[in-house]
């Protein structure tokens, strides 16, 4: 009986210690590991957010860039870190794509992380060269079916989101189109502008200036609601491709077993930062829409995307690395 009482007292002490630790969090700088090089759009957004999370947390937020292996290097580092809230990872739509296309990961994407806050997202725009005789998504589909494998879509590299969005488009419409892989946005959009390829799903910040200048024709956006910058452009759903959603989203995650009180503290800090006008203005300048959801909402998004992109990869017969 004494042993049982001692055991229960020990458990109570551990729980109280954990609660006290969570309530005092943070007592030292918090690190966000970013699976991209410094200077890119994602890195810029992390640093803008982190600057204002500093104020909410009362501690510095340090950005640590660890690119490589499709993001696996960064996520492995964080998965093996202590679940105390001091080592976080910047999670983007590249996370489910990594999970679907890399078979020898040393961690379990669906199990080894807790998702804290969906920070921002931006859609893609289906664009065509103005010489293409299609002024709507339906006309592009009809043209592609009338002339199989003559419409070429640029993407930013095999296994990238722009590659998988075209696969999703093919699977949902049955269009026989060809994909041409490039080394990034600058190269792919350049060939659409030159007419060497006819179409692509381009990041909104890249596509919109060319659309405004008449160098590209926008047909639809890939989000579930219209983009404020081009309110007359329909969504893919409105254009007749049902249940089509493909956005570039990003947020903050932590190792699994991070205490809920710490998760809530970090979520509150991120959401507070997203209320700062400087942050929202800069995000929109980068083509991203601030979100600031709950941990449950971000977790549901990540889990849904893990299923969606794994299914696209499987149905496309794409070889995993």
C-alpha cells in the first residue's frame, strides 16, 4: 500500500512539475528550423513572424536554415529534439510531398510532430500564353482533349508541388497534357512567356504582374475562394473542376509530445504576431494570406494534405525516392 501511495505521489509531482514548466515557458530563446535556404519567400515570412513573436514570448526567436533532401534534414533534426517547445520547424506543403515521395525517412511524418499554427497560404494561378486559343478552364480542357499531348505544362521540377498540381488536374479532368520540368519559377515562367510551353500553375506573386501586363492569361486560381488581387478570376471549382484545391501553405510545428500548454503559448504568440499590420502587409506583398488558426485546424490540414498528395503520387505512378 505504501508503495502504491508513493507511486501516486511521484506521478502527481511529475505532473505538477510539467505544468509549472509549461507555465513559465519560455525561459530561453526558441529556435525555428527552416527546411529552405536563407533569402527565399518562406525564410522571409519566418523572419517577419519571428520578429514579432519575440515580443509576445519575451524571448528571441532564432531562425536556423537547414535545407536539403526535400526538407527531410530539417524535419529529422526536429523530430529527434526534446519536446519542450524550444525547437520548432517551419512546416509547408512540401511536408506532405516529402512524405509521399521519399520512402526512407527516419521519422514518421504522420506521428512525430504536433502542429501549432497555420500561418499563411497562397494559391496558384492556372496561366496560359496569350497565343493559346483558350479563354477559360473549360476551353483549355476541350483543346487538350481535341489535340492530345500537344499542350505542354511547365513545372518547377519533378516531385515539386507544381508538378503534382498538374497530375491532380490530369486525374480530375482526364486531360492528356505533357509536363516539362524546369529548375525553378524563373525558368518555367520564362518559357511560358516565350511560348515554348503553353501553360502552368504558377505561384500567384510570380504570375500576377505578367497577367496585369497582358503577357499571360489567367484562367483560374487554385484556392477555394477568389483572390482579392484578381477578384474576377474564378476558382478552379467555379471553373468546373470540382473539389480542386492546391495551395502553398506554411506554419509552425514541434516534436510530438510537446506539452499542450506550450503548444497553446506558441500558438497565441504566432496569432498575436499575425495581428501586427507590418506582418500582414508584408505577407500580402509576398502573395500570402495570413491565417492564424488553432492547433486543431492546422493538424487537420496537415493530415488531410498527407492523404491527398500521397494519393496523387500513387495514382500518377510516380517513383518514390
